[in-house]
């Protein structure tokens, strides 16, 4: 035990606040005791020191606390009246989540449409004034200036006010729903920055969409409305206290995310499936209801708004922020076409994986080199200028003219074409991405030449790739769909050239290509099928879409992860996948657990508690009895668990026993409710204890979780993982056959090992954890 | 303890084989020790002796066994090659599940279509020969005779060969997927009887559909193909052994059920959602893939078959066995119509709940009075004759004629109408239910008068109600849709009369009515929306359908359970709902657990084991060490669990230690695989042990589950329930703080209490369990 003690004292000297450091040392001694069961040989020699998991992000605890206070509150809420009131309130809250998500979609849509209209109108007016001469650069400069200005504001807002609002937000929402408390992701300010930012970014002509950010916005609306609290006004709606716990909040956020999808694509069922497939890590029946209700209301709100502004009231059309329109030609397809679709799925998978890889390299470069706030803003402005300059130069250089009647674009530029013609590439580059998508899907076969389409695809691929990861709110759905629709239309064009009778409509192939490309990048097949099905308003397209997307997913998965998972990995988030690695069966609970653990006793002097926890600010402490050893890391029988948040609250409220055993103050449920979710920090509370407090005693029994789940130390990792993930735990004590605590497993411990197959050999590497800077 | 011992000895004398009887006695002593935590008052006086749970049906264990043999096998399967082979095999099996489910749908469709065609053709030929005179009774008799004959054969097959094939099969599949091993439900014979039976029943003119049975058929195909075993030939496909466990089998069955829905309605996504909402109690990502893949293939197979026989190859049309056709008028709707849809949802909910209640009363009557096989057959024949007679009399009595051009029916009867007219009610009653549905949805506004529709709705409501529960395979989807389409069309008709311009198409209301009625009866809202959406091939109908179905569900839920849950209750199955009752928080593990428990020791003499278990044939035994008491119910420290199946296998294979400690025989994984799922019965094995065997020792350590999940006795029922249900356990040991076994919780224990709110008071009743006769 000598070097164990050395290691321990080392940890103490440094005052390391994570479970993990101590463990690394301890485990070395322990693993020799319990040999691995497997028949495989593991090499554990060369660790990868560059694989990090962010220790700064904490997890949620979805297992309800079971102590006297919470149980009594649970019983009170189990009354018939409370249940009925709860259900009504839930639906009311969901209704408003849907309405507000729908309304934000309306506002975003309206703002982008109008800003873009004025922008394109002024630029095209200038272009029409100076079509031929050198003066053509004047509108170019104007366009570039407007775009850079808009993008610059978006980036400034994001960088200074809410850095977490950059990107699509889907990786963050995915982590949040998986149980990771991503900081500031659910703040009101984040949402406002996201909303304003996406308006500016899309109007600023970047290769971004507004659909991804809608999902983030919906989630924040849900989180905010369900908690019913205005922190800066210190106002809190009493009736919503039943929703103030991690579990309820998570469910509302799922519903909000789905409502966002529903508004973005007019796809309530798609939204539900998206939330289930991509987001919600925990699925149960009431949740599906909750989600669907909110999506329905959200979609309905937007549809109503659209019907008010565009057609007549209640005349609903399919689609949401983006709508594809009906593609009649997809109602039947023959065997050749099915083969083509599958082939396009392959292409989509390949091209998607390439996109992910390229973007991943770029993101890593950005993480290392573009770190200051001003650099981030400058980068965004540069990318915006590059985008505009590139688009304008191409429009100027590529003189491919088509009859004006062919296009459905709102601002077809004449440029150097004849009077009743337009510059075909301008209807792709000189309009909002949604309009470009519609033209690709619906314009007649000969509108665009193959060279125009090829240039468009290459340029847009490059632009989308460098844009995703900028410090602006940026959705990836629309750029992916555009790239795919572009190369899909090329294939359609080729087919049309070969056999104009059977392959009359390249729009069919454009849609399939769009699906393939998007599927290759994001890899959410099932929900995408339904989303695209609902966005086109046609069920028959479901089958070919599903086939294409499935192939794209499998192909892509062979080469890289999906873009969201890639970004989650790049941000070192400890996401728990649905199922553990199959080699997890070779590891046991004792391999995983962090150890030694800091224990508490049911009744203890505050001074003793302070001594124990001061340098060990873990997030959960087992409560034990009958420890036979006087050292602070001795083993005792597990009787409860208490989280650091609850302990901090206890100490802050001075819920002590006086020296003569009288209760000074008992916590009530209200204390917990008032504190949620911003419990006091344990470190701060400890620093504020007076000498009198130190002499008092603390009775943890009414406050600790009385009956924690625990696992025997011999349980395989596979089963530990299922227990941990299905129940949404945060701390899982490991006990021996006498129920004595041996260690503790947290979310990070389940990511402790990296299992790999390298040239037929099995490798298990233990990851090095570090707190992210 | 004296009366505990009395109770014990009483139990022993009777040789009671269930955990429960002993518990009843024991609990009385124990509950006094641990008082309830709640603030509520419970009355426990008047028990309901008529509420039974069927003890004969055992549960599955979805928690993988963790012992040396299974873990080693798991490690072997974790190799890269094995994983790849496993995934390929899985997809291959799923592909064939889809193909065979699709093919069975084709066969059923083809058979019903042709039998019905010949039947209706002959009867209508006879009717046209004797249209006016008294001779009209001749075709009536013929029709009645054909129908009774067909129904009679169907009932005979079901009653004598596979009683479990009666009804739609959905309640049974739901129970199976929930973890209940419903006997004989997955047998090949059951499937054949179901298939032949449904052909005969639908051709026999009963008010039944073929869609529900397709789900059962798909499930059986999945169970059979995934296990790759022909028991009567003693043939077993070695490569499929990886799928031979409860968990894999359950996942394949989910996929099969979804494939059934996909074939029935042409709705692959709907099938997935149906499997998730109604069936699969355990949802994870790979499962959704599995399910979707099989549904896609199944739908594709049927669509290909349909395109081959009806249009040209690969020209796909929406729908499966039933298709609704496109209802263009549903593409827009105004505010009044939305209100109407909601109102129709209310009507659907009411009428659905009434249906469920009436059918439930009838089923209870049947369970008591129609018990012999012959009575069941006679009942089916009587109902068939009544159906035919009623239909024929109505056709004869109601002389409502419409122009022949109005109908899309294949056999419009002229009866007493003019030459270019037809008897309008005949196109509803004198055709297959699918055709009647199409006519209701698509025939022009004035085809049917309100009186004709009213008569049809009333008659069909009555017939559907008495038919569901007969001993024939009978789906409930189509009858429900027909009833709803009927009264929906009445509403459409009224609206059309009021304002022919705005409400031009009663088909729109017919569809909404159909959805409302079906939703009111089965209460699966989400999946039904998608199913109906896919069956009509139109996405825009999604929103109104969803609204209607939601209202219908909520309305119906206020009055009764859904029909499937009602039938599950009537059959006393211990289904575990998604979430426990909210009052569960008032109960703790010690209230639930069965106690005393029969323990085993890690190493014990066979004779001692036999003595222990002979009269206590439980399904799982905790293995303990360090029991301090010599009585057989003393408490010891939990070190493992072993199921009766595995114990029986051990004993049957004589996996003993000889008296001098040598291993006589060690079980291998192959032994387990060969035995699955028909392990030897413990009782039989015990009876066959010789005197030599009795002297041997049994070392349970390599065979028991080393690290069972367990819960502390103070854990609330809510948390116990989540653990039990999410992990799909079968036995859950309850331990005290020293890890000593205090009791055991099984599925039935979670249904032990009936929580009720009666006039503002809370009541908890303890149910009496009994083995069903």
C-alpha cells in the first residue's frame, strides 16, 4: 500500500478536484487482484494522451431522489387533483411551447425574406444599370459589403454574448438530452442571439440554413417556458414547480426540439422521430405524446401564419420554413431507377463522409489557431466576403443563358444574356438557399447545363464546408440538400439526355440526391425520410427516400462518423451511445470504477465533513455506516447517496443539529425548489462556514437518497452500462458482496476505455481525462 | 415468529408451488415492521377476490445471464469477424422476414379476393335470375350456407388446432413483447391456422378484417426465421445461434409485427411506430433500424406483387392489403372544418368506448358460458348466419336506388331497382369490407342517403361488436374504419346539404370519421396517424388526422381502456405498463416482495437441493453464502441468482461434482443453446434423479448469474418498477443493507397492488393471485 499512499498524498497536495486522478493510481494496485475474464489479449501499453474528455461538463441525474422530503412531495402530487392539474398544465405548457416555436419560425422567416428581398432588389437594380462595363464591380462591392456587415454583426453577437449559439446547435441539444449539462445552452440570451444571428447569417448570404437553429431555439423556448422563472426579476411561477427537475425539463426540451423540426420542415411526425432518433436518449410512451403535441401545435402555428400571408386562411400547403413542393414524377419508378437511387445513396454516403472529414480537419485547425474573439469575428467576415466574391465572379464569368420562362427564381439576373433570357447560375447563387433548392427541384429539364450545375456543386460544397464551424448560427440541412440536389440534377440531366421519354424530370433525381447528401452528412435516416416525405407532401416518395438514405448511412458509417457525433467528439463531450461497445463484456465494474471514494456518515460533525470534502469536491458522496477503518477512505456499508448540490444546500441553509441534538433547521421541499437548478456551489458554501457552524452536527438521513441503485463489483461493463444509461444515473456506487462501497462509477468512467480492433487484434486503451481549458 | 412458522408449515403441507401464497402470510408480519411513508390513509379491508392475475404465464428474462460460460461466449462474439457476420446475418434474416410477411399478405389477399369473387358472382347471378318473386330467398340461403360453411371451418381449425389464433392477435403480441411468454403464440401451427382462418373468416362475410392477423402472422414468421430451427426434424441452423435468446427473439418479433403492419396498410413508417407505440416495450436505436428494414422489405414485396398483378411492374400505388386511395379534398380545410374534425374525434371516442365496454361485457359472458369446443364452433356459425341473414334482409327491405355510374363497387346489385340503377346499400353489405370502405370514401356525394348510411352504421356496429371475440381470426381495424367511415359520411352528407359549395366531398369526413372511430377503439394515436397517412398516400391529411385521433383517444380514455388493453385484462395477463401508477411511491420494495424465498448455496449436495426445491418450484433461486440460520428460509448474503431452467439443465446433464470433488461434467454453451427455449422442466428432472445422483455435489458458481441486479428493501415501488421494466428483468432480489436476501420481486409482484382514487380518497387493494384454471 505504500505507493498507493504516495499517490494519495500527491493528489491531496495538488488539491485535485476530480475523482479520476486518484483513481489512476489506485487502479494499478487493484487490477492485479481481479484478473480479466476474457480469452483475448489486450495491449495496454501505449496510451493516447491526446484523447480527452471534458471534465468541466457535468451530468444530469434523471433518477428521482428518494428521501423523506421528496417522497412526501411525490405522495402529495399523486392525488387525483394534482395529477389532473399536472396533466392540464403540461398540455398548456406544451401548447405555448408549440405556439412560441412556431411564432419564432414566423419571425425568422419574415425577417430573412424581407432583408433578402431588399438586398437582392438593390443589388439587381444596380446590376441592371451597369450590366456590361467595368462598373459591374459596383454592385459586387455593394453586395459584398452588405453581406460582410450582416455576417459581422452575427459573429460579434455570438462571440461576445453567447458563444454556445454558434453552429446548428444540434450537437449541443443531443448532448443535453443525453444527460450532459452543457453550460449556457438553455439560456434565454443564447436563444435571442441564435435567432437574430441566424437571420443575419442567412440574409448575409452565407451557405447556411435556418432549420438547424430552429431546433435549438425550440429547445430553449421549451426549457424556459416549462420552468416558469424569470431569474433576473426573481420571479417564479409556483404552479410550475412540478416541472422543476432534470427529468421533466429534459422531456420538455425533447418536445421543443421536435417543435423546432416541425416548424422548420412542416413535419410534426418527422420532428417526433428526429427527437427520438437523434435526441431523446430515453424513450417512453408519454414522452412521444408530449413531443407530438408540441410539434403539431408548432407546425399548425406556422402553417396558419403562412396561409395568412401567402394564400387564403386555413388553406394549408405542405412544408414549413422550407418546402419542396410536390414532385409528381416520383409517384412511380422502375427497376433501373431504383438501382440509380441506390447508387446515388452510395455517392451521397461517400461525399457526405468526405465533407465530415474535411470539416473535422478544419474544425481542429480552428480550435487550435482561431481562439481570440476578434479573430473569430474577422474569420466570419472573411468567409462572408469570400462567399460573395466567389458567387459574383462565377455569375460574371459563367455566361450560361436560359429562357426566362424556365425559372421560378424571384430575382433572375439578366447579366450579359439576351432580353428574355437570364443567367442560369444566378438563380442558384443570387437568392436565398431555400429558393435555390426549389429551382433545382422544379425548374424544367434544360434550364441548367451540366457545367453550370457542376460549378455550383463544387463551389457550394467548398463554401458549406468552410462555413460550418464559423462563430455564427448556421444550419447544415439546407446547404447539404442544395449540394445533393445539385449533383442529383446532374445525374437527372444525364439520364434525360440518354432517354428523354422515361426520365423526363431531373427534379426527381435532384430530390433523391439531396436526401442522399444530407443522409451522408448527418446519418439520421429514419427521421430524415419522414421529414422529407412531409416536406414534399407525398407519401410515395417515402420508399425510394428510405432506400437511398439507408445506403447513404451505411456507406458513410464505413468511412466516418456523422457530422454531429464528430463535433461532439471534437468538443470532448462524454456522450453515452445507445449501446456499449461489444468488447465491454471483457471489463467489470471494478475496472471502471473510480476509487478511492470520499464517504460521509449519516450523522457527522460539520468540521469533520468539511475536512473530508474540502479537497475532494466530487459531485456525489456515498453515505456509509460501520466503517471499520479510521482512515478517510475506508470501506463501509452503503446506506445512501447525497449529491454535492444537496449537501451544499444543507450547509448553506444550516440544516444542522445543535450540539445537544436539537434540530436547528429542517429543509423543506420549497428550499430545494427555490434552489433548482442553480444550487449553491459546495466550495463556496464550505468557505463561508463559521466556527460555530463547524461545531454543529449534520444529520444526513432525511436528506440523502435512502435507497441508491448499486452494482456488485463483478458485474460486466455491458450490464453496468445498460443500468446506468437506461435509468439516466449520475453516480452509481459499486459494492462488494457485503454491500461495502468499493468505488463509484460516473458517466466518464463509462467512457474510460477505448476498445479497438486493429488488424484482427483487440486493443483496449484507457483514456486520459483532463479538465478542458 | 410462531405464526410465521405455522403459515410456513401450512404452505409446505399443501405443497404450494407459487411464491405468492407463502408471501401473503409472511407479509402480514413484516409490514408492521416497516410502516408506510405516505401521508395518505389506505383502506385495505375489502379485497376484491375476483381480480386475478394468471400465474400460469411466465415472463422472459431480457437481462443477459452473466456467468463464466455466457461471458466467454460474449467475448468470442465480440470479435470483429463475429460482429460483422452477426450484422450481415441479422439483415439477411430481416430481409427474409420482410419477404415472407409480404408474401403471406399476397397469398391472403389473393385467396380472399378470389373466393369472394366466386361467392358474390354466384349469389348475384342467382339474385339477378330471381329478383322479384319469393325465390329471392334461394340466393339468400346459398349466401348464408357458403358463409356459415367457411366460418365453420375457420372456427373448427382455431378451436381444435390453435385456440390462441383467434381474434386479432394484437393483445397476445403486445403481451409477448412486454415480456410475457404467452403459450403457443409463436408456433408455426398457430400461424398457419391464423392465415387459413382469416382467409375463411373474411371470405365468410364476417365483420372482420385481415389486417390485425397480418401483424400476428408477421410476428410468428419473425420468431420462426430468426431461430432457424425445425423442431420436428430436430434440425437447427448453427449460424443462427447468436439469435437464440429472449432478447434477440423479442427484437425480431417487433420487426415481424411491424412488417405485418407495413404489408397490411402499405405503411412501413407506420409499422415502425405501431411496433414502438403498441408493442415494443423496450426501445433502442438499433431496434428502430431492425424494425424499419423489415417493414420496408415487406411493403416492397407486397407492392411489387400488386404492381405485377394490377398495373405495370414497379408502378407503385399507396396502400397495402387495404388502400384508401387519394382524397384530394383533404388538401385544404377551413376553421369550421377543423372544429368539425375535433367534434368527430369526440364522437369517435365516445362511440369507441361504448364499443369496448359492450365487447368487454360480451367477452366476460363468453368466458363464463361458452367454454366447450363445440359451443365455440356453433357460436361462430350462428354469428355468421346472423350476419348474412341480417345483411340480406336489409338489402331486400331497404330499396334505396342510385345511378349505377355512382358506385365503384365490383358487384352492385340491382335488386328491385331500375335498369341503370343499383341498390345502394348492397355496395356496402354485398362486398368485401375493403371494397365497402373504398366506396364510402370515394363515391360521389349523393350515392347513399342518410337513412341507408344510418342503417349500415348501426348494423355494422352491432355485428362488429359481437364478432370480435369469436373463435376465428378476426382483425378489428377494417370493421372500425367502416363504422367510422359510415357515420363520418353521414356528417359529410349533412354538411353537403347545408353548403354544397364548401363541403363538396363527404369522403373527407368519411376518412376523418373512420380515423376517429378506430382511434376511439384501439387508442394508438401516433401510429394510426402515420398508418392512415401512408395508406392514403397524402401527407397533408396528417394534421387533421392527428387532431381527430388525439381527441378521440383522450375522450375514450376517460371512459374505458383501449380494446387491446381491455382484452389483456380480461385474460388476466400481467402486462407492465410504461409507467407505474403515481401512488406507487407510497409502497416500498418490502411491501412488494414475495417472501420467504427458497435459497440455494454455491456448493450443495444434490439431495439437499432436491429437498429444498421439490415443493417450491419457483422460477428463480437466489444463491447465498453465510446463512446463519439452519432453517431453509434463513437469510444469507446474495452472491448470485440461478433460474429454474438453468438449474433443471444442470441437473438433467448431471453437471455434478463427484463425492471426492472431481467435476463429472461441465456444461458448455452448446448445452444451453441446444436446450433453448424448451428447457427441461425442473419438476420432471427432479423426479428422474437416481440415488447416486443424490449423493453428488453441485457447484453452482460457474452456472449462476454472478452479479445479479438487486434493490434495497426501502426503495420505493416507483424506482423498483423502472429498474425492473427498463432492464426487462424476471427476478429481482431484495436485500437489506448487509446485502442479505429479504425477498424477491417478480413481474406479478409489481401488479400486486391496485391503486384507486375513490371519491377523493385513496385506496390501495392487494390483489389475490391465482393460477388460472
